[in-house]
C-alpha cells in the first residue's frame, strides 16, 4: 500500500494535523509515527522510555518532519494529562490519537497473580480509556471540516480480541475490551464529529516477537494457522492506521479492521 519509504497519495494528506502516538518508541508505534509524519502530520512521539521516543523524533526530523517526544506511562492519569499538556504547548491542538502502547507478558492462567492481571488491564485497556478521554476533550474544540469532523482515534488491539492464546488470558481480555469499548465510545463521539476505529493485527515482526523468530520450529508452529505463511511487517499495520486517521475513512466509526494474513479466516 503506502509504506514509510513510498510516496504518500494526496488523498492521505495529513498536513495541518497533529497526531499523538503512544508506544511510539519502537516496533509498530515507530512506523506509525514515521508514516503519519511523512503524510504531513505534526507528531507527538509518546513512550514510557524517553530515549526511544527521542530516537524516533530524530528520524522524523531527518525526513524533514516536525515532532516532539514525551515520556508517558499511559496507565497513570497524571502522565496522560501531561502528555496532552505538552502536545498543546507545542502544537496547540490534537486531531489524531493512535493508541498503540501495550504489554503482553506470558503467564499461565493458574499461575497468574492478581497484580499480573491488573497491570495488563491498566496499560492495555485503562490506558486507552485515559488517553482517549483526555484527547477528545481537546478534539471537540477543533473547527469541523466540510463533513463535520473534528478528530479521529485509532486503537491498536489484536486478533487476541477474536481468538484465545494460552498464557495470555489477561492480554486477550484487554484486547477484547478495547474492541468493545471502542464501539461504545463511537456512539457517543459521532455526534461530536469524532471517529474511533480499531485495528486487530496478527503476527507482526517487531522487537516484541523477536524471540519467536529465533527458533525455526517455534516460528513454524506460530505461523501454522496463517494462510500467508509469514509474519506481517509493521508498515502493513501503519498503512491501515494512516487510512483510519485520514479523511478517506470519514464514514467509518466503531469499526474493526483485521490485518492478520488470514489467521482468523478459518
């Protein structure tokens, strides 16, 4: 489709837009940031590790984009509030929010402690709620475009919202919650001119899945249910993010796009 090293079509022009991307210090979040910047957006690169966010900002500036880095633990309201404050201080508004940050620690169900479950829910689900609510309070102040729209939220969930994975009960619960929450929020935000949609990625080649690739047998088993027989690359998710963040998806809200190489088809 588009890719971070290809020309962005005019219909995906994000010039004049300000986008916040959480968990943007590496992996998919990094490619989301680079692609939206190349499409013309001013980007706030948010990550819990400031050094990673700073590195992505340098990449964006090398490609002549405008960006700032903000450290943020999205599970903490005070840090989310600061993320919004820093964004407004620099760019004065918010048009796009990409909720991408997340964790997926493996833990067998019978060994899972209460704090294990709470941590994943706090980051993966509560964090999306906190960021969305804070961003919407600013988005609704924007001047509407010709279609009456003021902002767009893109939530990164997972095919774990659709199918189960052993050792990831907390993760599956959080991702299923994102999809359900997004649908409910969409009903309330539509009259405000703000859209919210979700992407369910499948097996994506990121630092978080590096251990799977190290063992050929593990990788083979992991991909056994994927008709395309390969992992996706982060850019293939970023393409969907760009579409949902742009005005080209203007009649979409509360929807879920599955990008998984066919994993959930069977």
